[in-house]
């Protein structure tokens, strides 16, 4: 399973990688242009630091967006698994 994780979430990236996911890192510019690559991901994990997520949510419709704010890497993993069912 391939997921995209915002650049500032290194503990999440490391955890998901250890769980067998292919993890791509997204920076701010890539987040703004995510619509072009959304079909490549099973989930996108964002930090939630940018509360203006409307543009991202309007663009990314083919995979879940997980706001990692206040969540552990384990909780994020559970969300990804639940979204894949």
C-alpha cells in the first residue's frame, strides 16, 4: 500500500514504513498540487498545522485525507487500515 505523508511527520513516516507501507514525503508545494498524483495513494496524511484544508479536500477525492493532529503513529495506521476496508 502506498501512502503520502507530509514532510514534518517523520515519526509517522518511519512507523508506516516499518509496517510495510511504501511512504512518499510531501512538502507544502506538493500538497497544493496533490490532485495531479492523488490516484497513486491509498491515503494522504497531513499534519493539520494548515487549517485551510478546503483546497486539498476539494482536490483529493479518491483517497482519504488523515489529519494527524493529536494522533499517534499507531492511531494513524489504524485509520489507514479502516479506510482501506
